[in-house]
C-alpha cells in the first residue's frame, strides 16, 4: 500500500488502512453451524469472486471470470437458479470470504489484522440476515469487540 501511494504521489501516512469485515458470530460452534446452514448466509458465498472458489477447488456457479458482487444480477435469475447456486456454496468459501467464529475467536483475528496495520474496521454482523435474535447478538459483539480493541492488553 505504501509503495502504491508513493507511486501515485500521495503521502502513505495520509492513508488510513481500513477494511469492511463481514462477521458471522455465535456463542458456540454449534450456533455457528446453525448460521452457516441459513440460505441468506450461504447466499453471501455467491458474492465471492471465482478466484476465492478456485482456492478451494470449486467452480463458481456463475462461471469462470465471475468477479463477485459486481457481476451478480439476481434479478436476472429465477428463484430455482438462486437456490441451486446457494446449494453449491462450499463451507470453505464462506470461511475464506467471511470472518467466522465465536466472539473470542473473532477478537483474536481482529487483533491479528490490527497488528498487521489495520486501523479502521467496518464490521457488519452478517447473522442479522438470519434472525432478530442473531442480529442483536452480532451487534452486541461489535460493541464488545470495540471496547476490547480500543484498549490493548498490557
């Protein structure tokens, strides 16, 4: 990033490293498995480009060269086509594409990103797509994470 900034004539220190993070969290591993079965969560795997699928030995149902969200035109698909595509989403793609774990696991991954230079995370609790209770838990975890990431352990 710093090299690219200098090449573009920009001061690298003026750039705030940021990332949108699609977080899927639950209290337990069984809760995560339940969320991973939800069609709305599996649909998120279709938003991953074909290169993510290829890393896991899978072919994106939308075809080679599919770039993900930018190419997805759900209004051109039938309900059956969407359901068939969702059924093809491997768990490995979801684990690659989303940040999945219990709150302590998510905290550990967020600290790794922070240690690598991330300074601004926009965290979207994707379980909000499943139910109101999952949404409330996810937003609670966002607040929990924020409090812990603001103060580093001694």
